[in-house]
């Protein structure tokens, strides 16, 4: 961790992944939006209960007593399931988080799984005490990553998402020898697009998919004459090749 606002993760591929940590302001903006949406869902549930008797006039098979039971079930689902369901199916985001441009991930930088999403959200009942997320707010102020109790329980952290068009390779290799990667003249601008597309989106991919994609691209480049340095990581090799294509006289 280099600063209060940035999470640094060393991936198994020895590539430094730097992610801006979401602060209290952006997280409470997301929470405010989600709370508003929850309120709207509660209102829909109450409206449904009032409409049940009217519907029963036209649908004789609808019991008049079913309204309160459905309301209790609906309110229970909205209160306990809203955040968890969205974070499971939207990969760490709720409507509020998506609007605020933040996402929940694991400390390792990987997407969280279903059990972690459920666990962190069950802790909202504790983080929300004694009101207005008092416990969660204090906890966030006492650690550098702005994590609430639910994040500590699930091993998660909330980070800012960078728009894909703003993401660029850092081109910061751990050794200057990667600049000397030999290239054949047949490497083209299309190869550069292929490499940079992977580099821009590699951290969004599951681990095994990322490794397979990197290996296939590296094999394609080596088939066209590019050579890797001994012991060079595949991502370092791809970054070096892309840099040499950009710097090469044949690239326009």
C-alpha cells in the first residue's frame, strides 16, 4: 500500500496491480442510492398489499389473507437480499455502486464469490448500529482501506472502477532488459491492438482465462519471430513487445 487511496496487489504473475480504494464519500453515495431504491421497493410492496383485495374481486382464487404474508416475505427479501443478490449477479456492484463507479472485490484482487457476498452483507445489521451505519463508519475511519466489519469478515475491499477507455498499460517492467526483446519485422499494428486489448482487460478476467489468453497471444507473437528473455514473465514479454511495436519505424 503506497497511500491511503491506493491498494497495491502483487499478482501471481508478478505484475503490480494498483487499484484506487473507494473512500467514505463514494461509498455513502452508493449507499444513499441503494437505500432510496430499497425504499421504493418497500412502497411497491405496500401498494401490492392494498391492491390484493381489489384483485380478489376479479380473481376469486386469490385469498384476501395472502397480502400480509407476501408483504412480510417481500420486505424480508428486500432488506436481507438486496445487496447480496446484486453483488452476486453484478460481480460486486449494486445500482448505487455502479452509479458511484465502485466495486467490491477480494483482497487478492479477484472477484468475490457467493458466500463472501452473503457474509459481508449479513454484517450490515452490525455495521448499521446504532443507526446511520455508526459502527461501520467508525470502523472505516480506523483503517487505511475504509473497510467496514463486513469487509473484514468476508476479506473484501471496495475500489473505484476505471473506465476501460482510460486504462492504459503502465509499461513499468521490473527490469530494463525487457526493452531488448527481439522482434521480427512482420509484427503489425494489429498485433499491437491484440496485445493492448489483453493488457487493458487482464485484471477483469478470471485467473485461468487470463493465463490461457496470455499464453495464446505470446505463442502467436513468438510464431512471428518475437523472442522472450530467459525467465521473463508472460505479461512482461507482452508489454515489451507492445512497446517495441510502438517504437518501431514500421508502426503508423
